[in-house]
């Protein structure tokens, strides 16, 4: 019985999870960017795993990265496949797994099991408000952050056992997604968040009269490069959608951005900045090297 694990990753979190799963169930590891240009995607594998980070879920979006949604819509002949998914997140995956299941169903397949695992944590709401209203600097305590991450990694290793048992037995498991009650309670908050995000993204992308999803690829207009940039080109090489060209040894974004911020996270000089990443922590998974990201 063959298994293929498809993954998309920017910080390395989803890659680390995909790698652990592939090793545990003897699956073939395949990056989604490496196959996304195919007109259709067919596989002879009996089991398909899809590993991805939640994007924009707390802003009222689907939670599915654009490239992952595009990949899933290209899957063919999956009616007889056992399909499972894992969504990595920083606290609010909401209904990302359920939304992915609808896309899979539209392709004639069925998502048998969907899991979520927290592997990151953003700045707190209080920190963001103080920064926005009182211009207080967003400070990261690396020792505290590292301690928190180690606890999250331990939790993942325990959950890996549960997922392995489910997939190995090809069980149908209840999705790890927000309950209907939680959705009802969160609905006003998510609606407000989405409207705020839409307003912000229109400003960042210097565009208007577009939907939130249409604005996402254009927010790279907000990226800037500091003098510290040494022209190494790592940002262009690590970009999963080839959105960066090096011109005169400086990165130039091409406006089909995935908003994954891999360029920001992996820049060795911390030279990439902009309002779009104002509330983002610089981080990549400690067990994932730059060479791992470039091998995709």
C-alpha cells in the first residue's frame, strides 16, 4: 500500500510535520510547489496526506493557502483514495480542515480524517493593541518563546502517534474543527476581523474594489528591503511560487504572492520588512534547514 504526503511550508513547521508523518507511515514526501504547475494531478498512491499551515482563518478566510486550494482542485481520480489532512496553526484554525474537505468532495473524493496541531504563537492581542495605539515596540523574549515551542513540539510527537494509528488503520475520524456553537459565537468577531483585514489589505496592496482573496497576491507591494541586504538571493530561491526576481542584486516582488512570508522568515540579514509583516515574528522550525526548503 503506497502513500504520498503532499505539503506546503514557509516557516518549516508543516514540512517538519510532513516529514515526521512520512517517516512514520513510510510515505513519499512531495512538496506542493513542485507539482502545482501540472494541468492535473493524478497519483497511484492508495493513501494521500495533505499538510499545510492555516492562513487567514481568524480573518474570516478559508484558512487554506491559495496554492494548497489550487493543488487540491487539480486532484483527479481520488474517489477510491484514503485522504487525510493536517493543518498546522498558531491558535485559530477555525474551519480550515472542513473547508478543505469541501474542495476534496468537489473533486469526487472524501477527506477521511482531518487534524490540527498548534506549532506557533503570534504576539498577543494586548501587544498588538499597545503597538497600534501607543506605538510600543513588539518585543520577542526568545528564551520564553523557545520554552513554549518545546512544549508544542512534545505535544506534536504525542499526537503523531494518534494520527499514525488512524491512518495506518485507514479509519474515518471526526474532523478537528470548530463546533457549530463556537462558529456562532465567533461569527460577529470574524466578520469584524475580515472587514478590518479587507481595509488593511486594500491599503497595503494599493488596490481597491477587490475581494480579500484577490488582494492577497498583491500585498507584496508593501515589502521593502533594507540596506543590510547583501543580494544573496535566498529570498528568491526560497519563495514557493517564484514571486521574487533579483534585479541589480535586490529582490523585486512580482505580485503573485502567497503571503507565506518565507522571504521574510529566511532572510539571513533580516533585511526584508514592511507593514504587512509588522505583526509577524521572525521564526523557522529549528529542525528544518534552509537547504531543506530549497530542495523542494
